């Protein structure tokens, strides 16, 4: 029992050290640690529970210290933050990974209609999904689009909008399509849109993790007009490359509303496990609402964000 107690305490303490030290920044160990660190919120809960259940005082204290340190890193995402004054147009956006086009088109179009969406970001968009979404009425609701669809593969993405779209930011080439556009909101207001789909850091091989890190590093920083980066980042705030992206000036809409721990990915038909999908905004934007919605047929949940742009 003593050995088991110390193994449990040592395990959560080691995880805490890896998370706080940013082990996924260290090239020699980034491949195994990057996928694992996605589960830091769950390990935080395990550490805190272990501190109450372990009978060995030293092991319990070790688990408690690890749990407290991890909680300090994780729990701020569950606390709503004050929003800046913003007098610009209101924008309602939705992002959804369609799982190689398998997501139910009725669910996607239903959310667009229910939430009165202005901009829809879609990842893993296929030719067949484009056809089914059109038949379900998507183009009647959002008649403007910029899409890069690559047959039946998971590499396609698209942006659909209620208002006119023009050419967007030039981005470096990535492993999958990441279309961009500039939306005209009227009254001289514009916003730059980026549909993000970063390469996943798994299977945990050095080349795959390095590609994931590079693609996140190439995301644009905030600028004028305001930029909206939405999609499947295949990263959580427990990943150093994603925290580095936030430090460039973006804010995560869900975390701003205290919903940064709501999972957006999990097995099809199973529970949500990881928060991989995000809407990143200019810090001058005032976030007003965020919600996560089931998406039948996909392993991702759709993320809705409503915010007001700076005046």
C-alpha cells in the first residue's frame, strides 16, 4: 500500500512538473509529452482527489501540492473575465470539425439558423459535405463562401458568411487547407477571418509534433482590422505552443466567459474529453456569449461565440 501511495503521488507530481515546466517545449521529449498534456485537467482532478484518499501523509501532501499547482494553471479558464468596452458591430460565429464530412448536415444548418450565425468555419470539409450542406439550406442562410475542398479527404476547410467576403490574409502553406477571408461588416468595419486546422501532434512521432508546433507558430498575431482565428487547433491551453500563441495577443473566447474547460472533442457518441477547438479574438473585442454543441456524426463539438468588435 505504501508503494502504491507513493507511485500515485509521484505520478501526479511528475505530471505537474512537466506541465509547469512546459515539457512539450523540449525537443527531446515533446513527442510523448504533447499528446499527454492534453489531459492535464483530468490529472488535476485526480491529484486533488488523491490528496484526500491517500493514507500515507507524505504521499497525500505530495499529491495535494501537485494538485494545487495544476489547479492554479487550469482553473482560471473556468473563471469569467471582465470585458473591454467595444462599440463596433456584433458578430456571431460557429466553428465545427465535420470528421471527414460525416457530421449531420441538418445539425450544422440547424445551429446556423438557431444561433443566427454570421460566419461559419468548417474543417474536414469534403465535396460530399458541401453538396449535403447546400441541399440542407446552408447557402440560403450564408450565401458568401471561401472554401478549399480536396475531394473526400480530411484536408478541406471552408468559411461561409452572411455578408460579403474578400481576399484574406496570406498564410504559409500548411498540411491541410486553412482558408482566410476579410468580411465587410458595413459602416467601414471589417474583420479578418482565419479557418484554423492545425496538424495533430499524434501519433506521438517527432516529425508530426514538430509540424504541429510549426503550424501553430505561423498563426497571425492581432492587428487592424481585428482578426478572428477559429477552428480545430488540436491544442489546449496546457500546450506551450498554444500558450505562446495567446501571448502574442489573442484571447480565447471560451476562457473569457469562464468556459475554457468545456471539452470539444471526444469519441463519436462518447463523452467529451479535450478542449481542442477554439475561437481566438482580438483582445479589444467584448465577448458576450460562448456555448458548445453536440454535432452528430462527428467526434468534435461545435463552438459558438458571440462578441462585439472594437469601435
